[in-house]
């Protein structure tokens, strides 16, 4: 699942496998620190904001979440009990850090299962290959993500608009009907709406602060905005084998620990 092609940041649409499921931890051993929470997922209530008023800019932080460990967030669910408008600029995003962000600044997907740039899968140092031979694998983390999200990265490539395109009427597999987003009280009835982040296999760092950003027009408002996430905790350290590191076929032990 490493290096997935980013999916749409609108209503969730998964490939043939469910990215919310756990996965084998390639490149990791069975040391105590790697006993694998990453094969499980858990729900976390990220934000529960009673009211967001008019004329809010996405530079304003509406809520904070502190991540206690490295996690992947392959999907989130959004609900609100009332909303003032379903057209225009009413929108939200989730950003790492409290500072500015730009549209399109998203993290890369996990590269931990890709060998380090100095080695290919055969364990050959790329510097020992014949001139003109390009290493068959891109730069990787060698057992740990070397490209985690950084401050200013957003969960969605563009702020997600509260409209009927992103929050449409639908029928669940159970047969339950979910109404489209409206300006009436009771928006979404019993059910929320699921979204896939732009990089659903991205690693969000330990002790990172996720911030909620909301844009509302003049006269706009949102009541009881609730955003929850499906999270996959990641192993705390890498464990590629090492005998002092650097010899052909044995990548050096990574020292980065998120």
C-alpha cells in the first residue's frame, strides 16, 4: 500500500481493497516496540465544535488535536446538525500545525516499505551498478516513513465545500437512506459523510497538532460540527537488520524515530 496514487478529496471512494484495514508491517521485526498496533484501526473523535459563526477565514484555528503517536488517517467522517448555506465558500480542512497552509500542500504516502535510495531490492548498492543503469526503486524509508507530514500540510488538497456534491443523498448497504446536506436542522439525520484524504496512506507525526480550519461567508454558520477519523497507529521505530550498517545488501539502521 505504499506510494498509493492519491484519491479524490471529495466523498470517499475506495479502490478494490479497503484502505481502512490493517496491513502487514513490511520491513519490521517482532521486537516489543513493533508489536503491531498498526494492524488495527481505531476511531477517534477529532473535533466537536458547538458553533462556528459568520465570516470565518481558514487562517483561524477552530479546534486542536494532539497526536500521541504516529498514525495514518485513511478516512474521516463529518456531521453537522445545522448549516446556514450549501453554496459559496462554506468549507473545511484539517492542517498539521497552527500556521498558514496553501491549497494543494498535502503529505506524500508512506514510503517505509520501499528500500533506501542507496540499495535496490536485491540488496545491491546502487553505486555499484554499471554506469547508466538506473536503480529500479525510488528513494524509500528502509522500514520507517522518511516523508511524514510536515507543518503546513493539509489533509485535503482543496478545502472541502459543504454542498450537495460533497454531501449527497445516498443509500447505505443496509438500505438506510441518508439525505443530502440541507440548510434545515437535523442535517445528515443519523449518519455522517465519509471522505478520503488526498494521501490516505500518509504518516502523521508523533506529537503533531492537527488543526481544524473552517471558512464561512458573511451570515454563514455551522452548528454542532463533528469530525471523527479512522486511525491506524504506526510502529514506533524501524528495524531493518544491521551489522554496523552500510555494507552492500544490509541497509544502515535508521536513526529517525517518530
